[in-house]
C-alpha cells in the first residue's frame, strides 16, 4: 500500500473518498444526455445527436450585435442593424442559436429547475465572450423582480453568472442591479410591447453606485430575443457611469446568418 501524502489533502480526498462515492452515484444515477436523457459516458454532457444539433455562434459576425455573417467580410464589419439602430451596450455575444437542443437546455434551467446544467452552459458562454469576461471588472446578471424571484426560487441569469465568476475569477455583483418594476412575461410580446414592458424596470441599488462608475461590465442573461430587456438594463448601467458594457447570453434567437 502506498504512503499517504498528508501535504496534499485535497488530492488525497479525491482519490480515496470522493471517487468511490462518485462511482456509487453513477450506479444509481447513470450519466445521461442533458437534453434527451439517453445514456452517455459523462455527466453534464450531450449525446452525439443532440450535440450535432447545436449551432454555435462563431466568427465572422457583426462586432457589435454578434449577428453571424455567411461570408467573411473582413475585420470590424458591422451589420446594417447595428449601424441603423446602435444599441445602448458596446457589444453582444452569445454562445449558440436558440433552437433544438439549446432551447431545451434553456427551458430545463429556467422552468424545470435544472440548475445542474448551469456549469456547462456557463463554460460555453465564457468561451463565446470573445475576451470580454477576461477584461471586465465585474459580472452582473439581469435581475428578477422580488415577487418573481419568490415564485421561481432562483434567477437563471444569476446562476449562469455565478458559475462564470467561479470559472473566471471575476467579481459577481448579484445585488447591484435591481428590478424595481414588476413586468409582464416577455414571451408572446412584439418588439414594441417588449420595450414598453421593461421601460424604467431597472435601477442601481442604493449605495452601489461605485460598483458601476467607470467600470467594464459584463451583463449576463440566458436568452437574447429582441434585446429589449438587456437594452433597458444597459441604459441604467450607462446612466450610472459604466465605461463599457458587454451583453453575454447563452442563447440568441436567430433565423439564418446574414
């Protein structure tokens, strides 16, 4: 029997205690695809079929709105939408398009309390951030109103931001941006109705102004659809003096590359 290295207690714990427990857990709860539930080799993974259905958003894309281009038009190219109607944030980045397996992951986290999906989703978002998380001063999740928080029990955006903060080592400011207006569900509303719904919905918590002023902020949400929610939140951050705002979402509603 080999000697025990008490100078490295974490490694000893993993080797002699946690691995047997992990094997026992795998026996009762075999690894399965996070989307369809078919057996897989690892936890928090996807089967080949679900994995092949994911459309990751990669370059070339609009440097402001992150809309993918079907052809590489050169560095720094902006989409017509970004030129005609510049957003209140500096850039938007998303990990994947909101369809097929990605939609199932979003719904699992948001509506079925699958918080176990958040670490994997956060890792994809970190990769998609295009260096924004690495260079930011803090991560801020889009907040829920307190009444909705009580009903839902957790904020999916905050879960994603929490795991990104852990992976990146960046500060998480989960209570700096607050939702002061109870808005209706955005699902089913048109673009104009969504804008009206979230107008004046956000504020900076009292005493937290220095968290924002002059800082580079990454604003985190689960899905970007029309952008009304993150635009309203970004205006609040900009008014508070944020130097730079990157919106980072797990999924983005998109038809086809332009």
